[in-house]
C-alpha cells in the first residue's frame, strides 16, 4: 500500500465518522419572537401590547416655569412681591381596543407638581383615571362644566386662569354619557366635587351635582351651553361659550369667548357655587400665528361680585415659540385688579396686616412668566 492510498483511506474514514456524528446531533430551534406591532387605528404613538389586541400609548410632558408677581394696595399703598419657580411632570397611559360595543378606553394620568416659592409647594397625584365605552365615562376626569377651552386659548402656566374662567375643580368623580352625531354632542352626567378645594360650598360633602351639556362644532368653530344643577345649599351654575375659526383671514386665528353665571340662593348669598363668590365670570380672547413656529395670544377675564362690590379682572398677553419638534418656549405678561383675598392674588392676603394691606381692599397687580415645556 503506497502513501497515496493510505491518505485517501484515512480521509474517507474521517468523513464517514463525522457524517455519523452529524446525523446523531440534536438541533434546538429558537422560539419565535413576537415583535412589538404598531397600532395606527387611534393615531400616532400607539402599539399593541404583546399577546393582546389592546393598543397602548405613553405620553405626557415636563414643564418648568418661573414667575414674578407684584401687588400694590389701592388704599394702603402696601406692596407685595412674590417669585415662584415650579416644575410639573405628567405621564398619560392610554389604552384602547375594539369591542362589539365600540372602542373600550382607559386613561391614567399621573402628575407631580414641585415648586419653590414663599410658601412652598409639592404634590404627586393620580390626576385622572377613567374608563369610556359607547359614550359612557366613569372615574376621575374633567368636569363637563369646564372640560373645554371655550375661548380656544393655548395659554400655558398662567395660574390664575383655569381653562376658560376663574372657577376651579376641573377634575371630579364623574359618571356621564355623551351622544354625538354630525358635530352635535349631548352630554348628561353626575359629578362629586368633594375634596376639590371648595369644601365651603355647603351641604353634604358627598352630594353630587347633575350636569347637562350641548355642543355643536363645524367648520366655523364651536358653540355650546352647559348647566350644573347642584344639591342642597349650593348654587346652580350655567355657561355659554363659542369659538370662531378665523384661519381664512388670520393664520391659525381663533376668536373665542364665554359667559358663566350662577343663581342666588337667598337673594344675597352667591358664595357657595361653581363660581365661588362671583355672580358671573366672562372672558374673550384671540389666538393667531405670527410665523410658522410663533404663536400670539391675547385674553381678558372679568369677574363680577355684587355682594363684595369687587372689581376683579385679568388681561394676559402671551407668546408660544416652537423652535424644534416637541419643545415649547412660552412667556406671558398679566395685569389687572383684584381684592385682598381675591381669586388672583389671594395668596398675598392670608395675613394682610403683616404685609400692610387692609382686609378687603382693592389691589392692582402684574405678573411676568416664562417657561419651557417638552411634550412626548
């Protein structure tokens, strides 16, 4: 046997052995991986929760702002200055899926407010948590009375304006139903406003109000009316509002306004209702685009309180700048008249004598505010 034959034989034997080993090897296949799928049925940002047909979206913002408030007594001449720097964080968890009854939705809004000012401020809360299906809404959500920006204003961080008026407690425990067709919506519901800062409204704190609302939206804008029918020793309240689309004449232009009032309880007492101590509140505003990324806002509020003979008003001029996607830079200048202990500068009057003010006197004020907001 020559060398060549020996080498060929050895090679053949090695191939045979390796082939036998390969045939005996056990191959383990990897489990299939389910990648996150985009859900585009409800807009951008939603994706399917793996293994389900439920879509989820995480959103919110981080906002930080600095403000300076100056107050001067019209009679005493006393002056008060307050600066504040506050930061708000908000996280929305929005889930939706289709059922035989329509879209089933739930929203959880976690919110934190952290501030450093003369009094200090910090809190964390579940700001909203509700379920909606087939027009029904239940949980903690925005009140039907002021769950809209009736004047269309995109004001940011101006604390004395709450949506479209001075009145508060936007979020309540709610159970309501809304029917919508061709731009027309009709809503009825119950709201429990306890622990909302209006404990002095009287009556049983667990009593609920009945609300009814009608709204119509079309190309021209929106018109609507809402009423709150409260139990016990609490005022009934009403509001009418409208917006007008001016974009055909002004880029991004919107003109809006509202008027809200409440019934008197005994001819004199109007301090126990939705509008606090006010007989009525009204506001009007204009919003428009100065450039593609610069927005202008002008707004005026007026509060009428015949009982206290108070002149309370607020005028705000603001700018919103959007330098890059997701970032908003805003600034506002506000001025007007209030009273010691009033809805705008009430924080200066917890101890009016200590600041040199006369209890109940009229005051003039102005405030400058600037801030940043990053949306996601």
